[in-house]
C-alpha cells in the first residue's frame, strides 16, 4: 500500500481461480473480454465468495468511443457493463461468467513483471533500475 492508500497489483499469486470447485483461467476470460467492441484493456481477478469460493470480477478500460457514451450518465455506463457481462455469458459456461461484476477503470496498472500483460508492457525506468526488467 502506498502513502496515499493506493494498492497496486503487480502479479497474480496463482494462475487459476476456483469457482464452485472448477478451475477458471483469468487469461481465458480476458481473451473473451478483449473481443468485445467496447473493451480496450482488461484484467480479471477472483473475489472471495462464501458459496462459490471465488467469483470472477472484470476491470475494464473502455475504448474512447465507449468512454464518451459512458460519460453521459449512470444508465449509459450500466448498459455498457451489462453488454460486457452478456458478451461473456453468451460465450462461456455459467461458472466462468462475470458474477463478481464489471468495473470500469481509466487504466489497468501494469508493471514490467505483470504476467497478464507481459507482452504489451514495457519496463519503465524505475523497474529497470531496480532490476525487474
């Protein structure tokens, strides 16, 4: 946690999450999300759930066009979130659906050692100086 009470996720502790006893690969869901026309970038995390073990939660960065539409109000943002959830629901079995929800964010923080974005990220100056390249 930073001095400004921000939390930065730099890597996954594990590559799979357990949902109702089934293994779910976040990368598989991220690939599905990236095929949605309103999604520019995304990250899937598992959130704890008493009944299911973990639930997939999607953090998504919208395309510039979708971001403009979402600015017009909560209803427009809600419609985009529903569209994204439906996109995954139409393509994946029930336990892989985004039951943890969809959160719209401005950017997905990415360090040089971030597994999910490894190919698209370049090390910043601080990472190189610290030997995380």
